[in-house]
C-alpha cells in the first residue's frame, strides 16, 4: 500500500446509473433475455407452485375437515370439562357438542339397536348434513339439525321398524317424530362402536336428558368439535394438552384418515420435489446464462478499469445489474406465478368443487427469496469474477477468461443448490438422495466423457467428413462438451424422474381405490345368515365378496410375559384402527384387565382387536416372514401384521395368549404379513388358522359394491336380515377419490412446469457455446466448407451429446427413483424398461433438434459479418 | 521538477515452460509533462508491455514506475485504477468502446465516473469537437473504424487526463483514415496540453512526436528528439477540424 490518496471516485448513485444503462442496453441487445427469463422462471415456478399448493392444501384440509365435521375434535369416554368449550368460545373458536351412544329404539311393531347421536345446534361446524324426504330418496343439504322432539334416521331404520315418514319412534323415555331421512353426515366414519352399533338416529342434544338413557356407567362417546383460525386452534390445542396433562388431545383429519393423510403427504412431497427440480433447473439456466453474459463482459470490465474503475466499483456495477434483474424477475415472476396458479385453478375447477381460501403472501416471499438465493449462488460468482479481469486485456486479448476457470462458481452453485434443497424439503433424506444422484451422475459422466473423447478420435473416418468434424468439435470443446452432457443429463434426469414418479404415483393411487372398490360393509352377520344373503345378492345380480368371521380378541401375554401395549411409546395415542375396526362391531378398546390391583399398580391395558381366521391369504396382504399356512393348516397358529408385531416385540415362534369372549386362547406366531391399509377393505392385525377360534361364536363381515339405484336393494336386504348392520362408505371413498384426483392434477401441472424449466436450461446450454460455434464455423466456411457439411456436423455433434446425456440421465433417473420411491414415497420400485429406450432416444432427438435450431443461424449468416461482429 | 512519467530500472519477465522469459530489461525512461513521445519497435519488442507498465495496467517484475508523481510499484490495483481514472486516458488499436453503449454514452462514462453531473453536455461537446455530432446515438457497430476511433479519442480526452497513452491508434485503419485520426489526436493533444505516449511500429507516425524511443528485444536502443514533427507525412496536419473528419 502507498500513501496515495484517492481522487474523487464514482458515487454509488453514479455506479447504479452506469449499471442501469448497461442493463438497459444489454437488454435491448438481447444479451440478458435468457438470464432474466431463467430468473423469472425460477420465481414463477416457485411462487406459482407455492400459491397453488398453499391454497390447495388449505382447501384440501378444509375439505378433509368435513370428514370430522370440524377442524379439530376432542373426544373421550367421559365428558371433557365443559369450561373447555367456554374457553374455546372466548378464544374466538366455533364449537359444537356431540354425544354418541348405542340404544334400542322402538316402533309399535319392532325394535332395533341403533347408533344414536345427539348434536348441539351448531353441528356440523364443517361439511353438511344431507337429508331426504323419503327412504333412499334424493338428498339435499339441511344443516339445521333435528329440532327438539324430532329425529332424523337413516333410510334402513324405516323398513326395519316398519315406519313411514312422520311416524313416532321411541327412544328411552322419549317420543320422537321421524321428520327426515338422514343420507349423509360429514363425520359418519369417525366414531367406533357407538357410531357403528347400528343405523343412525340423529337427535337434538337438548332432548337427551328427557330420554333417561344415559345413566352412570353408560357407554357414551363425548365429542367437542372446534373450528376456526389455524393458529388459534394450535394455541388452543396446546392449552388443552396442558389442562389435561395429556389425557385429552385435539385431533385433526390427519390423525383420523390414513388414506387422505397419505395422499396429501405424498402429493406434497411430489409438489415439493417438482418445485425443487424447477428451481434447480432454473438455477442451472441462470448459472449458464450468467456465465455467458460475464464472458462477454470481460472486455467491458477491462475497459472500465482503464477508465479508472476499481475492482470494487466493477463489482458494484454488476451487482447493481443483477439486483435490478432480480427486482424485475421478482415482480414479473410473481405476476406470472399468480397467473399460472389462477390458470391451474381454472383448469381444475371441475375437480376442486369447493371455494379456495385466499392465498397468503408467503408464496411471493418464497419466490423472491428463491430468486435471491439462485442469484447469489448461480449468477453472482461468474459476474463477480469480472472484477478480477486484468486491465491489460485491453492490450492483449489473449489474456483470456482465466477468472472463470476457477472452481469458485461451482462451489457456490453446489452450496446454493444444497441450501435450496434443504430449505425446500426440510428433509435431509431427500436432500441426500438428490445430491447423491447428482454426484453419481457427475462421476459416471467423467468416466463417460473420457471414453467419449477416445472413441471420438478412434472413429474418425475420412478427413473432411461431417462425423470427423463433429467429433473434433466435441473433443476441442472438451470442457464445454462435458459441461453440456452434465447439464443435459441432469435436466433429462429430472424430467424423467418426475415423469416416472408421477405415473407411478397416480397408478398407485388408482390401484389403491379402483372403480370397483366395495363401498358398503355388512357386519354382525351370523353364520346361518350367510347362505341366505349370498342367494339374495345373486338373485339381484350383485357380486358377493368373501365373508370374514370376526371376533374381538385381547392379547394378554407374549411367551408368558404380559403383552406390552402397542401404542405405549407413541405420541399418536389413537393408534391405527383398521377399516374393519372402524366399521366393525367394536372399536379397539382399552380395557383394564385382571382384578382390582389397587391404586399403586396400574392395571394392564389390554387392547382389543378385531381378528379373523381364514385358510386363504386375503388380497393386498403379503407374507414377509414365515409361510402362509395354506390348505394344510392346523389350529393354534396366528399371523401378525409386521409393524404391529414390531411394536409389541413379537417374532416368529412366539407363543401368544389372547382373551376371546372370556376364554384364553393360545396361538403360535407362524408368519408375518404386510397389509395395504389404505385399500378401504377388511384388514386385520391378527389372522388365526382355521379351527383356532371357530368355536367362540364369531359374527361375519363382508363387503358389497353398490352403485346408484342398487342402493335401494338395502331396503329389501335389511327387511330380510334385520339384525345385520350395513355401513355405507361410498361417500368416503368418493371423497378420497376426489382428493386424489385433485392431487393428481396438481402433479401433472408441476411436471409440465418443470418441463418448461428444463427446456430453458437446454436452450441456455446450447446458447452458451454459440459465440465459439459462430467463429469456428465462419472460419470453416471461409476455408471452403460447405453449408451442408457444417449443418450435418452440428447435427451429429448435438445428437452424440444428446445420446450420451440420455443414457446417463436414464441411469440417474432409475437410481434416484429407486431411493425416492422406497424411502420417501413408500412405493415399491420396479425398473421402467421402456425408459431405457425412450430416455436415450429422447435425449438424442431433443438435443439434436434444439441444438440444431439454435445454431442454425451459425450457418445461415454470412461468414464475413460473423467474423466482423466477433472481432468488434 | 517531477517527471510526468518515470521508469527506473524496469524489468518485466514471465514464466514460460522453457523458463523465465525477459520481456523488458532494465528500462529507465523519463517523460516530462506535455511531451509527445513515440515508442517504436517491431512486433514482440516489448513496446505494448512497456505501455501497460507505464499506464499502471500491469505491474513490473522489478524496478520502479512513477506516474504523475506516484510510485505505481507500491500501489495495489485499486489505487492504480483510481490514479488512471484521474490522470490517464487511452486510445487503443481496437478502439475498445463498450459495444452496448452509444457513442455519447461511451464518452460520458469516464466523466460520470468522476461524479461530474455535467457529463452529457461535456461528452456531446467533445463528440462535436471530433466531428461526430450527428452520431451521438449510434452504437459502435453502426460506426466505421475511423469513427469509432474518434469516439475513443473523445473519450480519452473526456476524463481531462494529464497523460494520454495511444497503442497503435491507426493499426486497424487504412492509411488515409489513420492519418486523419492522428491529426485529430495531435490537435486535441496540443489543445489540452496532454502528455502523449504513442506506441507504434510505424516510423512515419513516430516522426510526428517530439521524441522517439526505440525498443529492440526489450531494451532501449535509441532515445532521440525528432525535429520535423507533424509536417513530413503531408496530411491535413494541425488544420484538421471536426468538419474535415466527419466522414472518416
């Protein structure tokens, strides 16, 4: 350093003015368009996707909330303190109250066990009650609920009791007028035994005392329903947890419906992955275009330095340019993002029947922040490298592009990508998978490109041929070729991964609930009713499904020791209930077992599960340890669901003692199964070999698919078999199918957005080598090479790079799919054979076409003008 | 009196695969204010390197370089850049205009970098002075070589530099255009009283300077006064005006 005192230097305002002028001129000259486009693309995809998912997620949650008739539910066998309702009201939440109990109802001719439900006036807080004026008649919404002295009943109650509309029904000491047929209540599936004891009778909560049916010791499920602002609900949930020391817990729909929760979670993961890909691709495009821009600005930087600009001032100028670009990109991208999401909503109007909540401002911040990170990680390094330009470059042009060859930009880029991935996924696993497959691709690539350069030279045919020219071009631009293959393969890999994942995910969902999924459960069937029911159904041309015997069993001991409670070490106190249990005659039920053990010793909690026995392995079950007993079965064996077995620490050969109908039954664990829980079909944690439980008096369960008019058959069926219980899950299945359809549409759209981002990357990558191609081909043409030769050689060059990228991309896509599907999406992975042809083929064709289209002007402009322009 | 430019035992060497290559060897040179010095030599004699060192575009391997009283050897690149902005103007063989800026904006640039609010007017006046008043809004690629070089000259004088370095200013121009550009350069140089260092391999052009320094293989072999500056090449000479130069 010296004692030199600087002269007046340019102020920030001056530098910004210079920056803006350069920006404006470069924009007019077209140099910045791709860079801006890439940044706009990043903002658009992030804000668009975020806006869409933000609103869709809230909408889905809202719609799902209708399955609870509320946003949150508090339930218990005892009535939770009433002050809690007042507290909620004070906090601005809406509340309602429900009491459910099993009871006998009477008409003058008959009686029937029903699931009675008494509701307060505000019920339901979410969703709607649908009623009809005649049994199985046309439904309409009526949220008023039954008035005092009236009941609404499910259709099958009327034939069972021989009643008509307007007749009187007796419940306990109360008399009620049947005023409506209840077709649908939003939370029909939520209860256990109390809600499934029989057909529903809905009554006014204020009528309950007059019936005198609830006595000390009665089995009643009490539910408090809450709805309101999400944040307020969370605060209230915490408050409840504190008050009850964990005995009560506010649950939302994710706790209640595994199917919806899985669909939402997978959908979200996919959308997230999609936007991540879109942003990373946009990031690569930004890096490439920024690099090209800065390469073109080395001379600028050198000239500015001769004019007295310091390195920092040059940085300031280009920082100003980038910041202005960022600003434009954020504004334009946010507007486009808004339009994109509005467009999607317009497209999906038919599948999103509910009004969407207003979008929050978060997606826009997310877009802006993403653009900022992209800018810093991908665009800034090459532009800041400009400050290292030697001013001597004005005298000696051969002091070429040294600053950019350092690894700094790559380190920045990789770090930026990592930050983005981690930030978006909030998931170390996804991040590792993504980074791992990228690293894998890069590794394969290095080896491949080495081979490429060797085979390229070996395959050189006669001099002057297009092949020769193309291969020498690939070799000459070795660094660039490798970079291009890398970028192309990453892009194609992203697109392939997403496309395949999308197909698999949607296929999987469709397989989960196919069109012919049975939508009615029949329960409480006695063994001597089976034959009669089968013939009734056959007469009416309805397909029959297997009849599963069902009995409640509580696990007492494992190898002589008391059985651990399966959900003891689990936050999710409700555990998993099978569809069978939700539909079944008895909810998994914690009962204290054994005699009075005193205050100090807690009684063993025994969980009752609905169990079955069968010789055939039920569909969607897969034996993962041991062997299915098949035909040569013997009594005394049990098959356990794998995860449940892990929870209670049971392995093959263990001896389990169950209590079934007050008798103790011993069975040896013979095999373990995995079960597809989300298929809405009868599923069981324990399946016994035939002969083990047969003597213990089971009832039977079967399923039916009834559509449209066929539902009217239920009237006759129930008249003939009045003791059976029919549970309608058709509305639930439709609801889940509709949610899945929405999520699928969203996924299609994200895939399309990523495709656009990918195209942008390909274009930027081709453009990155445009200058050099111009120069080379102009020289070749002045030396007499024909247009056709050059065009053919360009085509071969790009096709070759495309082919290589396609092969690597296919490999990378299958690899990352393997991990994503097995680790993130809980799907089974299988190779996609057609991709091994389609991937490389698509790579070759797309890259060749794109490259050829972009560089066509290389041959169509006159060599003189090219040389002149480039030397200027 | 302090010299405007002074080189003391200046050496420049670069590492090559065959060892150290000496480009300039022990150069000592003193140039006074308002002098016009031609540095001549064949290609590879080291004259452009010497110009780069004198202008502070590059740093020497050994020796000291003083510019406008400041020792460049002790300055970092930032300080050298500031010194260039304050004291130095350039005219290059390849013009080195910023292609995305108009003629006017190119000339405004150094004035603006000095925080001068009057940049536009001053730049327009200079462009008028070099005969390009009708070309203010043209981009470099819309101008002929001669016109581009005149924009570059206007830009060089725009920063009110004390020293002007010209590196083969006519190298990319035909003889007639080159001569007119040189006339303009000398005329403005005389008008602004600038110290001029002109690197050329053209002896006839060198003759127009007051002093000639000849480099051979990195060493000064001749340093002599020239007596008949500006007359013998028979161009429009000092009489060159903006009007004459308008269509170079």
